[in-house]
């Protein structure tokens, strides 16, 4: 028992040290060096200048040409003049604005002069800029909006708002909000520290063929489940055009069918890529309210944390989709009778048109499956460039219906799996399909896997410097070194 504990602690000490290095790997060193950065500040858009709003009186703000909005002096979003060039700053007081409908933005700022919509409550003692709207949910300090829609609107900063609508009805009969959208070539927008919740259908926040937008420091939660249908947290979609360089950074996303989904337009032609997307440092998880206990085991009204159906267009550093430093837990195989169109409960999955994907430094635990790597459309084995490096996959639980065993990696393409740590799982790696030729396993640590590798006869497994540790009993579950509930709580898992 002491040996087991020592080995487990050794493994996770190695993980923690390695996560703090800026190590790159040879086969993809250029891509890693250009895009992978340990410092989160390199990803986030700096909105600290908004603190200046707290230092000025209302008269001073008005003298500077800022529009201060409340329900006493305005009766609609049109009254507020968002879609004229009269104002750069719009400061909105607390209140329920849902009767005004969707906030539609159709005008743009510039790179040098971004337009700003910000929560404004100078009467409260605490900083109204620093307080997260999730912390004031359902209180008198809350500012509630039905939904937001940007259409060919660029260079906006949206800060501190709550989007919780009541104009739609889900297919399960539950009242909720309308989808929030960044549409039609709306570029270089920042949504910072906002709360999105209780959307009825079609996804909570959707970026459609728009570029270089950042969703950061937000809480996206409680998308209403719809039987046999998706209701995602954040979606990035290339339609007739691509969606380039969008960033999903430092958010808390929970109880959505998919946390993050990258998708192309299936109804037209098979185009619409998502090159340069970064999904980094998010907490993505399910809570117990999403589970359904059946005689065959525990299922969920949900699918995956990160569902990647499309990626970059070609092998160049700026094209790669980066999925890095995310923390994922709680996913189960789908019960389609309550929500989702079907999945095995994996944390991260690539399939369909996914290519040029870099998956690194993610921590995954308490899911039915870990990472699936596959792609089946418009690709050949020689063209596949999807890599997984330095991920931690731990305590992956088997379903009890015996149809699926738990698995850290399911691999249906030729790829490199390097520097990953796997602990407490049925299968470490399951590999094999018509798209698989060679899989490189290098410098991985596998602790307490019932089966190391299960591969088809045609698949060549190349092993270099891996550590396989077998134990007679399951390794002890260790508390991890991060706190879950990035914005809504600080409970240690």
C-alpha cells in the first residue's frame, strides 16, 4: 500500500513539474513554440482600463460622452443609440431588461477606438468591475438581458452582463432564453466576465463565420437539455466562410450538451474551417443534475466537453486549433431521451473534418472516456496532423452495461501520443481503423491500466521510453492541485 501511494504521488509530482515547463516536442516544435504559451496573460484581452469608470462621477462620465442607461430614462434598446456613432461607451445600471428583447449590434468600433458596453453600479461598496455577474445572480444588483446578437459588428467590448432569457420554449417544454450570436463577419470583439445561462435551444453562445473574437472569464451554464438534440455552451462555426482565430479563454462552462463545439456547415458544401482557434484554461464539467441513473449504469443528458468536428486548413502554425490547459470532469455516455444526440462520455473528441489540432496540458478525470482522435472526411492517413501531448487522464470510469470499457485514448488516425500521464483506467490506448498506420507512444506514464494497448493487426505501435506501472490494487485517488468552480466556487475536487 505504501508503495502504491508513493508511485501515485511520484507520477503526479512529475505532472505538476512538467506542466510548469515550456517544453516543446520535436515533431511539432514550430507549432508549439509559436502558439503555446504558459502565461495566461498572453491569451487574455486586457480590460483593466474599465476600472477607471469607478473613479469618475456620473457627471464626469456624461461629460466624456458616455451613455448611462436605466429603465427610468429609456424604454428600448433603440432608444439607447447603440447603432449610431454618437457614443463609444454604454454603461447599464442593474435591472431586468428582458422585456426590451434581444440587444442587437450592427455598428462597429475600430481597433484604436473600441466601443464598450459595461455593467454600471456605482452605489455598491465592492468593485462593480471586478465582481463577476455569477456572484450577483438572482440579486438586486443583477443586470439581466434576453440575449445579444452581433451582426457585421466589430471591435466591441462587452463586460459584466447577464444573459438569461425567457422568450423561448425548449422541445422539452421548458421556458428559457434565445441563443446569443456573433454573426456575419463580426470580428475582433471581446466578451469578458459575463454570465450566460438557461438558453432553451440551439446553443448558448455561437460564433458564426466571424474572426478573432475572444470569449473570456465568462460563466456559461445550464443550457436546457433537449431530447436527441444538442444545446451547447460555446460553438464556433465556419459556414460559407471560415471562422478564424477565435479564442475561448478562462471560462467556466458546465451543464451544457457540449461545452465547446467546433463545427462546419453540413447543409451547404463541406467548407468553413476554424483555423487558429484557441480553447485554453477553461473548466468544463457536468454536475449531478445532468445524470440519469438506469439499470445499465449512470448516463447524462449531455455529450462531451470539447467536440471538434473541424480544424485548420493546412499544416502551418497559424492554422492549428489549440486545446490547452483545460480541466474537464463529470462526463458520461449520453441518455438521448433527455438530452444530446449521442456520445460515449468522452472529454475531448476530434472527428469528421478535424485536422491540424494540438491537444496539450489538459487535465481530465471522472469521465467515461478520455480523448478520442479520429477524422473521416476529406482526409487521408498522410494528411492527418492531430497531436496529444502532456495531458493527464485519471480515474476514467467504465460504464456498467459492459458495452464500453473505460479508455484514456481511442485513436483512429496515425498520430503521436507523447508525455501523457494515465492513471486508473480499463484501457490505456485503443487503436485501429482503416485510417491508422502508425501510432507513436513516447515518454508516457501509465499507472494501473488493466490493458495497456489494444490495436488492430494492421496498426503499428511504436513505443519509445514509456513507463508502465502495474499494481495489484487500484492506486489511491489523490486530491488535485487546482480548485474547481473557477468563478462560481472554490471547492477542491
